């Protein structure tokens, strides 16, 4: 754990000013006030859900997630087995291998609360640490 934290700090320190995390932050901060509100975080999770829901039926089956995130190597056989990533497990609260919008949004709320260190209901750039929202 300690090692992980140190490693994280180290890699954060050597990141360029306009890192990937910064562009993600700016993408979520729709009103550009340098804070992410709960509403902005929710809007982001809804966009994420729509990205995953390739057939737009309001459900994200694991296979859709695999395709949307390109988790299967191009050389692998179609529909070959892909390990379920921790992120998917975290979102699939009832474990039925289908993500609902509610499931995706509720993980967003949990992450928001974890990131909001000073509890002011918004995420500053300093608070926005990996894996973010
Ligand atoms: Ca904002
Ligand atoms: Ca779907
Ligand atoms: Ca589910």
C-alpha cells in the first residue's frame, strides 16, 4: 500500500503540466469554474454510459463494454473470453453482468464522495486524483 502511494506520487510529479488527467478534468468541468460539481460528475457518468451502450438499449452487457473499451486484442478470436476488469465489477453492483445507468451513476457518486476530501460538494483539481470519476 505504502509502495503504491509512493509510486503514484512519483509518477504524478513527473507528469507534464497538461497531463491526461488534466484534460479529463477539463472535459468534465462544463462551466469551466475549475471545480467539478456533482451534477457535472453525473453528466459525465451518463456520457460514459452512452459510450458503452453500443446498441442504445439502456443496458450495457459485458460484451458491449469489451467492444466499447476495445479490451479484446485484435488478434483474438471473436467472442473469446476476456477477464472482467475491476472497474466493471465495481459498477456491476448486483453482479448480473449487465450495467444499468443507475449502477454506473452510483459508482460516480461514490467516487465523487471519496475525491471530495474537504467535503465542500465539489472536486478541485488538487482533489481530482486517479482513477478520477
Ligand atoms: Ca464546474
Ligand atoms: Ca446495451
Ligand atoms: Ca448489474
